C-alpha cells in the first residue's frame, strides 16, 4: 500500500471538541486506499507546514499540500504552548481568552498585524515557499484552501457555500456551534475525496476544483446537525 502524507491547515485536519465524531473527512476517505499520515495543524501557517514537509517528505510516495492563507503566526506562549494566530481578528479573539502571563504574547501578535504586517511581503514569501516545495518534490499535489483571486474555487469556498445555504434556510451561523469537521459537510468531503483520488490515480497531477462538483443545495434536516449543538 502506497504511503501518503498530508500537510496544511484546518481544511485538512480540524477536530474541534464539538465536531461530529462520525463524520469522515476527505483525508479519512483516502485511507481506504493508502496509508495516510496527516501532518496538518489547524490554524497553522504555510511555513509551519513547510517545516513538517522538510522533515518527513522523503518517507512518502505521494504528498498532498493544502495551502493556507499568507502571513499566519505561530506564537509560543509562557506555558510553552503554541497559539496559532492567522490575522488581526484571530489575535483579538485570543486576547480575552489569554491569562495574564500569556496575554503579552497575544498582544505582540495583535500589534504585529495592526502596525507591522506587510501584505505584499507576506505574499512574496508565500510564493517562495510554494516554489521551494515544488522544487524539492515536483510530484506534490497542491490544493488551495483560500483563493488568491475571484476566479479560483477553493476549499474555503465550499465551506462558505454551505454556511450560506444554512442561512438561506433561516439558520443563524455561530462558529461556536459549527460541528463540521475541517469546515465541510460529509457530502462535500466525499466530493473532495473523489476529486483528489482521481487526480492521484488518473491524471497524476492536481487539477482545479470546480464549483459544479460540489453540493450547494441542502434541506434544513441535512444541515441542522452540522450547525447546531
């Protein structure tokens, strides 16, 4: 059985405390055909994933990389625990949840995003890391979690469409009640799995996700278990 490594952010590995335990993600479904090791970390940066890639890629026949947004931070706090901060909003979310000893670390991250962060610079570094990944392993299958422009369909767009469907059905979205694993419902996890498995076995390279492949119309009963506790 061939060995596959998966790298990325929460679109490849997000198991919150309230997530539905019986829902299989696209990574789980690939495990029917491959030995899969998942190195993805929710909230992590591209650099974080690149470091894991550097340490482990030589052990695997195939590599799948879910590319997160540029400029994310990993902050090692007073307790030697890593806080994953993706942007200013994320830093402000963590501030009231940080104790007095850890608050200065989150404040520093907030002020970095507020006063220092340079979007052009971070995008440039982002592209350099991706180039290095493909230089080291040209056979890497790379899929974006977030769009660089409006023409690109990504995993986050699937998640956004599902949330929109819930709101159109009269539901109120509350991230604290979002029970989807890796931000996607099980129906669309199967679609992501089918797309990637076809790339691995038929095309032998990544192909672009297409909105027509994914489920966008749901009943209230289909979604209620994903968006309410």
